[in-house]
């Protein structure tokens, strides 16, 4: 398509007028011919404007009218732009229809919300899980339809990094996991998933572990007692004494495993720590140093660095168990003459209890899984140390109950740092003893 500029169009109009003006001057015809020519030029412009108006009102999907020069160019450009817009609109609508059909077939509830929190669309599963109907509830405020206080707080806070778990508003027997995310211009997309089966399986697992651990504790105590008696009165048959010693060792290890499993079950049963007290760290760290000396084979240099002006608020038994687990692990995975540092300090944001060692360290790929139950980086080495594989899982649960977290830094062959990071509000200013 040839490009016409405004100069070309001006020349197209002004040239005939110039010729008419010249003829009038030469033949002394007056101004009427020039006036008539000007009227014709205006009429031509108005005619093209009328064609443009008629075409726009009739719908630009029709073929554009024929015109010369810039007017024809305007018609063609508008037609091409409208055709491209129509094609893009069809593609977008096809994509929207595809997403709607995909969401509509999902077993999870899907709700689309505008920036004000009004429902724009929801699928059929939203009726089964949330009690919403697209035909009746479109345009209504979501928090006026789901009145659970926990959901209203979660929705209004707009902190959607973690999902919300709550009972279904239409069936209290169902447990839902609700997640919300922003898209577009502050629009929101809500997903609700039925996690009832997962919750039931988790409860069955917890009940099974708790019941089996409780039932095994009594017979193991009896077996352990008889084995200790046999061990104390042995000496006549070395082979028999060796067998009794090995059975006693494994029996004690099984007893420790059951104790840890019962502790984990108890921690999971009660999500929040109770009986908070102010705990001074130096006496606790001195006690842990004695435990490390008993657990380690050989000599360890145990250093205490403690800010005596700061104590921690929490459950004394649980925190002692967590800190002791970290220190004993360090003692088990270090060699003679290695150094273990127990450190307590704070900054403006957090308070820290750290266990640092100069031991063998851990490869980076293993660190994310260290708090999993029974996970071992080296199975044979862990069995030699007598650990149950539950220590770091216990530490993780204790810290969660105290709104804290476990951070691990390690360099192979140089050592590791296990840090319990507490919120600054958990640190209490005390007078040094």
C-alpha cells in the first residue's frame, strides 16, 4: 500500500484551486468560479467524512469504501487495525474459554475475584466445597458468603505465602486447604482443595506411632531389665556374654527410639508450647556441656559463649531437649580434640542459640533433608554413634512451637553451625547472676 502524507493531500486539494484562481485572473471571470471550486473541494472532503462515518457505524468488519489518496489510506489502515484487533480478541477469548473449561473440570474449587473481592466466576466444585453458585453469587463479596473468622482474617491480611487450612463452610467433616494469589490488576484467584484424606492418614499415622510406641515400652523395659541382669552375672561363657552385650545395646537403642517417637507424637499433638518460663542460658549450657562429655568417645573442647544479660522465654524441658540434641550430635560427629562452641547472643531482630563444631561437616545437597525423620547422611556411621535419626526432627518441632526456626550452615571437612533462631520478642532482659 502506497503511503500518502498530508502534504500530498494538501497538494491534491490546492492545485485545482490554484488553477481556477489563475484562470479567473487571466480571463477576468471574478471570484465566483474560485468560490464554486472551493465549495466542490469542501463537498469532496465532507463526502469522504460521511463515508467514514457510515462505515464506522455499520461496523468496520465490512469492506472499507473506495477513496483516493489519504482517505483511502485511512480506510485501509483502520480496516487492518480492526482486523488485527479482532483476531487478537478471538485468541484471548479462546484462551479465556480454555482456562474456564480447564478450571471448570477441576475437582478443586476455583474462584476468580475482582480487586474489591467480588466474585467474577467460580467452578462447580466451589459449590461442593465452599457453597458458592456462579449464577447466584457473581458480583457478591466473597467474605459475606464465607464468614469463617479465620478465613476473613486470612483474606483481608493479604499474606498468602502459606495456605490456610480450615473446615468446609458447607460440610464440617471436610478439611480444606485454601490458597490465594494475585494476578492482573490486583485481581485474586482462590483455590480450595479437599485435604480430608491427607489429614485422616496423618492422624492415623500419629495414632499408630503413639500407640505402638506406648505398647512396646513395657515389654522392652522387661527385656532390658533381664538383659542387664544377665550382663551383670555373666563371665563364664565369653560367647554368651558377647551376645547378651549386643542384645542389651540394641535393646537400649530401641528404648531410646521409642522415647523419641513418643516425644515427637506429644509435640505434634499440642501445636503451641505451654508453661512458658524465663530460662537463663548459662546454667543450661553448663549442663549440656556435661552431657556432651558423657556422650562423646574421646575428648572434646567445649566452649561456652553466653550473653548473661539475655534469657529466653519458653518451655524449659522442650528447649533443653532441643539444645541438648544439637550439642550431642556435634559431640558424636566430631573427633578427638575437636572444638564445640555453645553460643547465645542476640541482635535487633532475633536471638540465637548456636552449636558450632570443627567436625567433618555436611555436603550441601544433604542439608535440606536433615530434619526429616530417620534421614541419615551416612547410614553406617549413624548406627555406630547410636543415634535414632529423630533428634533433628524433635529440634524442628520444638522450635516451631516456640515460633523459631533451625538454620544450618556447613562446610565439608571444616565444620557445621546449627542455629536456633528465635524472634527478638522471645529474648528477656535479665540481671546477670
